[in-house]
C-alpha cells in the first residue's frame, strides 16, 4: 500500500494539470465567443446605422432639392360698376398674394404660369372675339419683377356642331350636371424663373375687356422639371436606389478611413491588419472566418499556442514516465518513516 503512494500523488498532479488546461482552454473559448458576438453585434449596429443615415440623407435631399410641383390660387376679379347704366365700366382685375413669407418659388427652377377662365357660351362672349389678359409680378417691396400679356378667345363651334353637342348633352343640361361653358386656359409664362434678388410674392391680373362674362378664374403655377429633378419625380424608385447607394458608398468609405486612423494608426496595428488580410485571403477557411473570430486569434497566436501545447505535452510525458518509474529504496524508506 505504501509502495504505490508516490505514484498516486503523481497521478493526481497529472490529472489536476490536465483539468487546469481544459479549464483554461474552455475559458478562452468562452471569452472568444463573447468577443465575437460583441463584435458581430457592433458591426451589425454600425451597418444598420449607415443604412438608415443614407436613407435619411436622401429623404432630406429630396425635400430640399425638389420643388413643389404646382401651386393653385383662386382669382377673385373685381371691377367698377357703371352708375348711369348697367354693365361694367372698368376692366376686371385681381390681386393674388402667393405667399406672406419671403418667397414661394424655388430659385433656379423654371415654371409655367396659367390662368384658367371659366366662361359661359353666352352671345356676349361669342360676339366678344379676342381679348387680352395681362399679369404683373412684384416682390414683397412692390418692385416690378416681370409683366406679361396674352390674347385668347372662346373656342369656335359651328351652328351644326353646336346643335349636335346640345342634343347629345341635353339630358345632362336638364339634370344640371353639365353647363354650356368653356374653360379657356391662358398661358401667361411658359418659362418663368425666379429672380434671386427679387422673389415674387404678389401677382396682379387684369382682363382687358369690359364686356366679358366670367364664372370664375383660377391661377396655376406648374414647375417645369428637367434633368435630375425630372428623373427623381418620374422614376422615384430608380432615383432612390441610386441616391441611397451613393450615400452608402460615401458613408462606408468615410467610416473605414476613420476607423483605420483611430484604431490602426500605430505600426503594430497596421502589421496586424496586413497580416489579417493576407491570412484571410490565403486561408482555406476564409468563408468560415469572421472578424475577430477564434480562428483569427488562433492564427495570430499560433506560435504561442504551439509552444504552450508542446510544453504541456512534454510535462505530461514526463509525468507519465515518472508515474511508471519504479521507486527506490530510499524513497520507500522515507514514506515508511513518515507513516510511522
């Protein structure tokens, strides 16, 4: 019994050493796993942030760069009534306020300005013939920016065509869903561009005829899109894809440069970065390798791990040799004395 006591001690030491090695490797593996999860989550968070920032920047750019497509203002024409006789003694005119702010139209954008006149097909309007419509555009201080005059008239219809039109639409005329009227569109400006020093805030309109009869009038300002704005309005999905992709590329490039200068500016960091790229490209397990993963750490510390493993194997072989080494008489006497 006393003869095998030193072998039991050596066996316990060997088992303890192996348990400690397994515990150490398990601890390192858990730490590497948590480190990989943390870095993967951080990388995913950064990617999501870059994507959302790219989308937000494109939306902001769209609302800043794209003008409002159209503006509509109701026109209330006024005139001076005659005192001695019935009828109109002045040209119908109106003041249209586009905005109370500094400006409404976008500088550098071309606009088309129309005046829609809703006119009945009355004998007075048919006999009126051509008439003039004028517009004066002023800024907030009352400075004249531009003026324009255009001529127009009712669309002509022959007696036979008017008879057929009345017969076909007579049920609608009787029910009141349609009226005998025409909408005359007068194009006051075909290519108006806002002046940077004098933005337009008010428009003065005048119909130069005392015998005209009107139901209503409406002013329309429509943006004439071209170039990139035309693409963004008529092909929004394609423009959004190109814009977001461009923002992603720029933000990813800026982030990569910032990350390199912050974390890899010193020589050791650059060496580790180059070594990581080289080993990632040449390694067979490149597809199974993640940033900061266990394989990368094992590749970087392969020399240290091999040395530690060789030393542990040498210790285990020595301990096994010592375990099976027969005891001497002096050692046996030492343990026997100790038991006594």
